[in-house]
C-alpha cells in the first residue's frame, strides 16, 4: 500500500502526554458516569422492573 503520509495519533504525542490525556479523559468519564449516567440508568432499570 505504501508508506503513510501522516503519522498516527500514537506517534504524534509523547508517551507522557498520551498517558496524561488518558487519565484526564478516564477521570472525566468516571465522574460523568457517577454523577449523571448511573442514576439515570438505575432509574430506567427500576421503571422497567
């Protein structure tokens, strides 16, 4: 197929920045689920039951 013209996302960022981004996204997602999505899902399961 030939060589890639653009680097992949993993090659564009340094490992430290990549891990920091993962931690930031995972922590944000964790709090979003805990504060918002979990009560909604539990409420819908309670209604369905």
